[in-house]
């Protein structure tokens, strides 16, 4: 039995202890049911934004290597998926699109400046070819009803085919650069009118764009393997949105799943409702960060526990892929062209020549390092809600259980089955991952 603990008070991060099974009681039992398997996990990753690429470019050569290992190497978070944007997003240096000056082709000059170098360097470190997800924040201003990339607006109806073909051409250009996109969302936060890059779609508009324009454009470009996800927004109405979209038979055939963010709270039940209603559809968590506009005064423990709590709730209710937001930000939480600063698990130093792993980095690692691609989420029962937990079965048959104690008190637990397992004391504000094979309990 392998027990990995992070205890910030003792300055312990990913401390691993090997221990044998022992006699356990049943009054404080946490139990995994490996035969009760749920969704298959696709992976863990973060976002390759222009802001992240800009900060990465400033790092010295050796620090770049260290950074890549921290996220994608075997001793780091072991990320195997990533999200990026087409055109600009709020975490870009300014608004921009990929239209060439003559409008006949797409120009990847901007992407090649900061975003693609980071993506290519990450590929070189990953143990296997990573899978990428692409999200638009806004079409070019000329295609929108408000004539600008910011402040919402809508895609002009007469531009739907043009925008779909633009996306398909962009994917082809990325493929030429050695970047294969496996997943695509229709629009980042399609109900939000933001001061930054944004575009509003109703559920009907999103469904029609996916089924009547985007799928055809992808097929015409030889990109039928790219899987389309809808929503890409907060969880509180994910079921409502899915119900409106999936009532259409063509949408059921065309759309791979739904994507969610965390900015309006847990709403884990909504995820479960989606998964129970459409079990064949995937649910991806595609963005979450600790916003300075709301949580500037939160400490590092609060930030880390925010991640772990949300990940546990998501995985227990059907989420099969986790994409954190920016991989790297500067000391202010940017750059961001509208000042929408936030925290990241890795933050650059003030001079930009070094970086620091924050506590949230280590909390994410309690999942991403030990839950393998192809693992299945498994049912877990617990004696108390004071201990938040999720369980998985890796392809090798290994059991993985993550235990989060957000309480001010230590909590004693027994983990195992049939009177055999491990008695553990979870210190206050700690996270623990336990990995073991079935035969270790015999």
C-alpha cells in the first residue's frame, strides 16, 4: 500500500510511505467499490494561453526545462492533455485574430510567437502524444453583430459557414505545425457578455452551428476525428443546456459531450443528471482558476482546497477530463489585456526569470500523478462528509483513493475491506492519496 501525503504545515509535499495492510475496524470506514465503475478518465492538463506562453518565453533555458518537467514530466504533474484558444482570449496581450491581410488565408504569426512554442516544447516532454482541446473566445470582429471581439455580441447568421470553415482551416494549420487537436468546444462561456473576448449563443444557436456548419466543415477538411463539445460554461445550468441541445436527434449523433467551468459554485448534481440522462456523452471540466477579483485575500490553503474539493465532486459525478486554466502567470496574475487577473498553480517571479509552485500545484498532483489515462472512476462510500473522497481503478487494476480533510481537526479513518486495510490519521487541512493492488489486502 502506497500512501502519499501533502501537509503544508510540516512542509511535506508528495511524501510517499510504503506500508502493509493491517486489521481495521468499521466505525470510521471509507470503502471503494472497484466493481462499481463509472466514467473512463481521459486525462489531466492545463491551458496554453498567450499569457502562459509569454511568461514561459521569458524563462532562462534551464528554467524552461524545469518548468516543462514540473507539468509534463514523470516527476511532475504528468499532464497529458491541454487546452488552447483560437484568436485571442482574456489571457492574451491584446485582441487579435488569425485573418491574413488579404483575408484569403489564416496567419499563425501570433500563435507562433508564444502559444505554439510552449505547446511544442510540452509535446517533447510528454511520455505519449498529448491530446489538445481548442476553444474560441470570439470570432473576428467582422463576423460579429457588435463589430468587436469584446463585450459579447453574436455571430452574424450570414457568417456561420465562414466561421466554421475558419475553425477547420485553423485546425489544419495547427496540424501542419505538428499540433493535433482532438477536441473542440463551440464557444467559451456562450452566455457571458464579458469586457474581454466573448460571443453569445443560445442553446439553439450552439446546436445549429455544431450540427449544420461546424461538423460539415470538419468533415470537408478531413477532421472528422475532432470531437465537438458544447456549453463550456458554468455548471449551474449544464443540465438545462444539455436538455435543450440533445432533444435534437442530429445533435445526439454529432456532439461528443459537454464542457463545464466552476465559477458559480459546485452544482455537482447537475453533472450527475447529465451523465444519468445521456451516459454515452462525456463531461469535461475545461476551466477553473482562483480569480483575484473575488478571492484576492484567500490564502494558499484555501486556493488548493478549492481545487481538490471541485475535482472530487466533479469526478464523483461524471467528469472524465480535467483542464486547469493558465499553466503559468506573472507575479500579478497576468498578463491579461483587460486586467482580469487570477492565480495559477505555477507563478513566475517578479523579474520573470524563475517560477514558484503554489500549494494548488501539489493538490492537483494528488490526482494527476496517480490516476492514469484509461482509469475508471469507482464508487466510494464514507462514514462522514468531513472527509471528501473519490476513487479510481487504474488499467493495471490498482486502486487509487484521494482523501481531502478541509477541517480544523485531525480525522481518523479506516480504509479497506473485510477487516483488512490501513488505519490513517488525516491531519487538519491535508490531502492524501492511497494506491494499492487488491492482493495487498489479503
